[in-house]
């Protein structure tokens, strides 16, 4: 039998997951080929996820995972030598060694972790339409709104910006009143893309109200999340474990799924090509993955498939966690090379179909009746098949998942607070900033306090005039897949300032610098596969 040292060695090359007739190893060089963890409720999916996350962290790979029930938070505290853990470790020839992992907690609502924000512009019309559950006509109008904002340098930071813009593209009065309309150029631009009706805009506004009631206002804003903060290692060279607190977020399933999809698309757009690295740059666990695919329109499904297929070349491994393999569309399922299948129960025809589908996705083992074993697995047992050295799936094996080294189960509020207080990103995102953006710019136009429509959008004293000059100089310096230089300056200045200083002074400075420079910047923004803004 393999010794404890043999079973836990080479953590820079592979991760020990469990033991059956053979030892189950996940090869780090193939970990960016994605994976799938499935099984019925209560069969051990969360523990398997934690074991994998611990292994990646030990190897210096940062991890992101959504924590639906709070159980995954225990990875931040040392494990306890309980009897069942010691027995499982002994049965595997392991000496249980308690361990804990550097953890950063994130929370869209800012209650149990650092706030996570994105701007409306960054989210883009495709994902926002999904979040708002818009039909094709309404999505078309939303695309018009984003196009008008992009071409007029109107930064959509938060919900009030989008509301103001939607009001601005509604057809205005005719006749003499139209000549005095300060937003006439914007309305005309919108109508140039097709008929934008009050009724359609009104429907979108009502859907925005629903999103606001679900807490969407806390997600949209500045300072926006910098994804590089997910890709950290601690002072010991271990990967940081980033946990999204999602118990409250899951009360709005569409918001949860769209938010994680946005994060995935941002990684896809921002990270450079990495080829086949010896280990992933980041591993992304997507729990309750069925929410991502449920009722998704074909256009969105095509984009999801594209991102999943191509993001591995950026060094990112994506692991979907769900109950049934049939929750994942075949064209995405085919991209998931590393599999952990916990028990399924076949009580209904759909369950029987799920068992059969799960069995067919594995490379057969002559010693196992895969479909039968899936229904017989005990808690903590799983069928596993990881990619081998040549990139082909290994023969499916029945294994017992190794016990985690960190705590199994949630941490206390006091422990969570201590971790947040000592977080490497403490103070960076905790205070929201209301920079000058579309709402303020449009209000100034309405009040007649801005320059003429063919001049730069200025204001804000000396900084405002400086912003207008920089915007005029650099506004047209826009290449493919890039923001203009003026827009880059605006974002970098605003974020640099807001990340270092807290309080009202920052808000005022952000309005002056961000609004003046960003508002007068170039007119050709480029969006990526899922409609998000390209910033490279």
C-alpha cells in the first residue's frame, strides 16, 4: 500500500483526491481542461470541492468558489481531528494533518465579505438582458441604449445612469419644442438604430425596478472589482481562496448566475493567452451550475460555449458543480475533462435518464457496472475520471474521497470578521464612490450647464478643464479592442484614487476627473464575446 508520504507528495504536479483500487490524482497541467462535480444533495459534493480547492491552493493556484450554504467557509480554519475524519484518513494510509488556507470573503451585498461591484457598462447589454429577463425586442432597445452611450462617451456606472439614459432615448416632443431639447442629439441617434418606443422603454424600467428590489443597486457601481485581486498568493506561496458568500444572493437565482457568468467573461477578456501552463492561473468553481443554463437563449448559450472552450488557453480551469450531469448541455459537457460523480437516486424517469447519462460520460471500466454503482455509492464515495498525461480520460474508478485538512462546515461570525479585518484588500472596495457619469452629464445638459453638443463635456473647475483638454487630445486615439487613451486615463485615475483614499473627498475628485476625462473620450468602444467592455 502507498505510504502517506507517497500519497501527498508532488503537490506542485498533481493533487491527491481519493483512493479506491487505484489512487485518484488530478494532474495540475491538465486542470485547466475544466471539470464537473455532480451528485444528489447530501452525497459529499461540497467536501469534494473543498478537497480540490485545498489541493490547488497548496500548489500555489488561486481559487474562486461560490459558497451557497456557508459550509465552504471552513476552509479558512484548521480542521478538527474528529473520529470519522481520522478513520477515513487511516483507511487511506494518511496521517491527518490539520491545515488552514488564506481566504478572502466577497459578498455582493457587502454584509459577510468585501463588496463586489461592476459597472453597467462593463456588464454589457447581453448579460444585463439575461439578468432582467428581457424579450428580443426589449433586448434590442437595450443594445441601442448601450450603443448610444458608447458613442457619446456616457459612462454607465450604476442603475441611475442606465435609467437616465433610457429616459434620454425616448422620443421627445415635436415642433418648436424639439429645437430646445438639450437631449435631441441623443434621441436622434437612438432613433437612427430603429424605432424606440415609450412602451418598450417603460417595460425595461419596470424590470430594472425588480432588479433593484433584489439588491441589484449594490452590485452596480464603483470601485469596480479588479479581477487581479482574485489571482493572489499568500506569503507562503499558496493560492488565495476567494469565497463568494452566496446564501442571500441565491434568493435571486438569475442575478447569481449572471453575476458569475460576468466574472467568467471578464477573465476571458482580460487575461492574456497562456498556452498550456504547468498549472492553472486560477480555478473557478461554479456551484448550482444548472442556473447558468436554465432557459438561456441560444445566442447566450453559444457565447457560454465559446468562453468555456477558449478560456482554458488563458490558464483558467472551470469546474461546474450541480446535481445531475444532464443539467449541463452536451456541447459544454464535452469540454469538461475531469469528472467526480457522487451518488444519484433513480426514483423518477428523469432520475433514471440522469443516471444513464452520467454512466455514458465515463470511460468504461470492465470491472464496474457504472450505472449500477452510481446508485450504490455511499456518502463520501465517488466515481472519478481525471485526464491522463496524454489528455485522454482515465478509466472510471470507484474511490473514497480523502478528508479535507481544513474545517468541514461553516465558521463563526467572529472568525469571519477577523479574517475580513486582516484581508489584503481591506479598504479597497468597502466604500462606494459616486463618480460623475451618464446621470450627472445628462442632468447638466438638461439644466443648460454644459457646453454645446459639438464641444467637449467639461465642468468641474480646473480638473474639469484639464479633463476636457485631455479628452480632445486623446479622444480619437482608439484602436481595435481598446478603449481610447482618454478613457483609459479616466478609469486608471479614478480607480487609482478611489482604491487608496476613502470618504467624501474621493467622491468629489472621482466626479471631477472621471467625469470630465471619461465623458469627453473617444467614441469607438469594443465589446467582447458576452457583451462586456474590452479594456485591453
